[in-house]
C-alpha cells in the first residue's frame, strides 16, 4: 500500500512536466498545472487562479506555498509550471535558466505586538541591532522594561531575503540564531499578535490580517504604497512570477503571466493589499 501511495505522489508531481507549455486548443486551455513558491505572493496567485477558472474552466491549477527558493527550484526542476518569488533571482538561478517577470511591488513592514509595544518609529540600525541580538530589551529603545521576543523567517523565505539585504546586512550585521522561526507571513502575523513584547516583519498584504499587530515607521517613513513607489520607505522589493526561459506564445504560462500584468490582474494585486506596477 505504501508503495502505491508513493507512486501516486510521484505521478502527481510529474504532471506539470507534461502539462506545462501546452498550447491553447480551439476551445481553450485544459489540463492540470502546479504552481508554487512564495507565501507572500500566494494571495495574488490564488485570487488570479479563481478568476482564471471562469476563463478556462477546463484548467485545474494548484499553488503550493513553501517559500520563494522552493518555488524557483521547482520551476527549474519541472515540478512547477510557474513559481512565485518575493525576492530577485540569484545569479546561479539565472545561470540555470530561471527568469522572472515583475507582477507587483511590495514593502516589508516591521511589526510589533500592539498591546505591549508603544513605540511608533524605529531606525534601520535599531531593527538590525535587535535582529543581531545586540538590543534585547525594549527599555533600550524607550519602551517598557521587557525582553524583546524576536520572530524571524525560515531560510527559504523571500521576505527574509529582502529583510536581510535591506536591513540586517545593510547594517553590517548578521541574524542571531536564537530568534524563533516561522514559515509564512500569516504565521508571522499570528505569532506577533499573540506574543507580548514581540517583533517581526511581513509583506504589506498581511498588515490587515490581525488587529493585534501594528506596523512601525522605519527612519520616520510609514509603510505605505506611496512611500514604496517614491523610494522613501527603505524595506521594499519586487514580487515576481518565475519561469524557465521565456514562455512561448500560445502557452498557458504566457497567458497567465499576461493576465497578471493586465488591468484585471493588477486589480487583483491591489485588492490583495499589494502595490500594482506603476
């Protein structure tokens, strides 16, 4: 029985290899497709897939959110037909054939437990020092005399990569190993909301998911769409759809990318709390 289950799983994973790149027939696309990757881009993909069903009812698309790095690797290996990534591609990934199309913009907000952390503004250097373990008590920043509970993301996370590049590494520091690790933006928001004196970070699209968190200003700049577009907010990034090489005209992959870049697709980006491409 176990052998049968394993075989079925392997067959399921192999489906995108055969379905990916299918040309549109006279009555539209059809078949099973597996997308996957970033937890940040998951809401955009899922909403787009729901609308896609009304256009191509014979297409069945799944989205597996396990992190940006998993998404890129999945596309390169053929497990995923398209991937979501909330970070830029690495040189090594580009060398293997990965390509990215920007479908939205986003900021990474620094969030704290609303009930126990009254601070409204932190500098990039202060946040970096917290994540490096150099500042461990809120009283060092003008808050209450309480130990700072630090939440970080797993290493597959594109959100972690952006936060590291724009905050921690930029301040010539490294993440401390003691931070509690969470595996998604949603989990991060839930943990910070339920944990007194805690700090974390998440994409803008998750800021309204729990009233128990609040986003602080960074360097006096509020985490907002306008501040990201102007470049004033310092923790910002592109949200990408990843593909292997250039998707051919007439394929579902190319059609789905075009849909995300259309007015309808960019409206989905806006509805999900992210920033449409200017």
